[in-house]
C-alpha cells in the first residue's frame, strides 16, 4: 500500500517534470519604432530679374534717312540689327513661350512645396501618435498585479 | 513503520510543493512575457495602421497637387496663346509700313511691359502704379493674369 503511494507520488512528480521540461520560456519581443528626423532643406530664392530696356526702330523706305540720322546723333555704331515683321513676331512668341515655361516651373515648385509641407504635418502627427501608443504600452506593462486589479 | 511512512510522505509533500511553487512561478513569468508581447504586438499593429493611413493621406495630397498643377498648366497655356491671337488679328508688317512712328512706340512699350512680366514672375516688388492698378490691363497689358494672382495673395 505504502509502496504504491510512493510510486504514484513519484510518477506524478516525474510527469510534471517531463511536461515542464518539454516547454521553453517564450522569447520576449523587442519592437523599436523610433522616428527619424529628416533634415530640413532650406534653399535660397532665385535672384530677382531687373531687365534692361530695349529700344526698337521701325525702318521703312520713307523714314530710313530720319532713323539713320537719329542713330548718328546718338553716337552709337552705324549698324542696325534688323528683323522682319515675321522675325519680330517669332521673337515675341518665343519670349512668351519662355515666360509660360517659367510660370509652369514656378507652379511645379509650388506644388512640391505644398505637398511636402502637408506630408511633413502628416508624418509629425503619425509619429506623435506612435510615441503616445508606446508610452501607453510602457505604462501598462509597468503596472503590477494590484494595479491591474484596480483597473 | 508509521513514523517512517510519515517522514517519507512529508519529504514527498515538500518536494511536490516545491515543484508546484516552481511550476507556478514559471507559469506566471511566462504569462507576463506573453502579455508584454501581446501589448507590443498590438502597438506595432496600431503603428502599422497609422502608417498606412498616413500613406493614404499622402497619396490623396499628391493627387490633389497633380490636379491643381494640371489646372494651372491649362491656364498658363491659355495665357500664352494671347499674344499669338493678337498677332494673328493684325498685319504688323503692313501697319509698321504705314505708321512706323506709332508702331515703334507700341512695340517699345510692349517690350518694356513684357520684360516687367519676367521681373514680376521672378519676385520683384510691385511699383506704386502696379499696386494701384484696378484691373489686369492697367496692371500690365502683356500679362494681365498676374494681377489676379497678386490680388489673391
């Protein structure tokens, strides 16, 4: 009878030891999500334009002598850099194209600026929320048995 | 015999209690780690969800900027056609041949105004006359659309 009890007790003991021995302690997970601050890009503005005035002369069969005399009186070199009416129109249209191109580039820069400023706000908000979540989690894990019981 | 049996039982009981205590402590420790892991995973999931939301918001903002830019491009292209249309309406060569003095004055003024458009686009301060302008034409007839831009700033 006694021997049977001892055998039973030792059997239970052996079973517990064997069951416990089969399992291992779970590995503690470490999660790190530290936000990185992106360095701010501060660029200087492009130089403002201060363009020179251009004087045009219309030279025709009737007025070429008058224009020639004006040029002599001005003391400039006696040479005209001429354009035909079509050439003048093309020059004007080319300048207009360049102006449109600059405006489009300005619009692109404006769009980048607006997008990145808004994105930065979103990132800051997301980072703040993540930090808050981590803090909450840390507080929760630091609570003891009684703390959890009170909650 | 009875004392011996009691002694053996006491030893066995002591060992069993010790084992149970060890088992309890071990289980509690394991539970604490699993709880901690669970909390960390919940946080990680929350952060991932926030990151996805943030990306979605950025995607919407990018689309919004592309739409705004397309509208601005359409407007700039329309403005760029103004001179072409103006030149198409007049025979400049014929006018210059008939009234060279008048056309000369007109194109000198137009050149100065066109240059001024570049200066304004580059961020130059407005002159008093430009600030006092009440409409696009009196602001600068070569780029009247810049008047609207200034008034909305």
